[in-house]
C-alpha cells in the first residue's frame, strides 16, 4: 500500500471522539484525566489511533462524524461551496474517515462540492493574481491550492497563444516543392 505525503499527514490530524468504554492506563492522552479514561470521555486523537479503536467499538465519533463531515455541514456547504474556508487536508481526512466509518456517500458530497469550487476557480482565474483570486485562494484546502496554482500558471503560459503571439516562430526553408502527381503503375 503506497501513501502520498498528504494522506500520511492526514492520518495525524486530531479528530474529536467520545470513549465508549473505560480505558485503563490511557490518561496520558488527555491532560484532564489522571491515569484512566472514563466512559463517555471526550478527547481528540489522531486518526491513525482512532481507526483500530473504532473497529473494536471502543470509541465513537461525535456526532457520528466530525462537524466538517456531517450531513448538516454538507447540506449547507453544497448550497454555496465557494464561500467556505476548508482546512488544509480536508479531502484527505474525509477520505480516510469515509474508509474508517464505511460511509461511501461522503465521497459523493466531496465530488459535488469539489466540482463547484473548481468552476469558481475557472471563473475568477486569470493569468495574474488579483485581490479577488487571493481572497478565494485563502479559502481553499491544500489540494485545491495546487490545482489553482497550476491553472494560473497554465493561463499565463497560454496567454500569448490566445492573443496570436507565440513564444517561437516556425521557419520553413524555401526550396523546390515536390508536388508532382504520383505516377500510376500499370501491371
């Protein structure tokens, strides 16, 4: 199994959970508790630690999912996705949560919201950065920022072509042209 760096970093993102059992000797995970974690204790844990505990039924995500991945958030987000500031690794954490919770419909929400946000990037995109593009750029997560950077660079590179100015000129050697008709061979 290969991981890209964003997925690896996303596994260390802290997620709010609630303990479903008393856990002996794990009080060090949260400074509020001495030695043991009581049942119903709320704390934040990295996603890599939550995965095995969730599969064993020892923790539950509160409420069912973190706030930015809940059905309520998606309902509001999909109305105007370009107006929401997303955390840096939003899609990577969401994909890992989808696998852990076995909730594949999160990915459908991501595709729809991502598509609308990309349309906004294309709408405001230009070959140069402006105040409007900078304002929207600050609302994007890391993956979307990379895509917007690539879009801006591509537009800057293609601008001379659209305006009829090429970066180089094609030169054709003048000389005799060989435009004879092909002779027919009769057998």
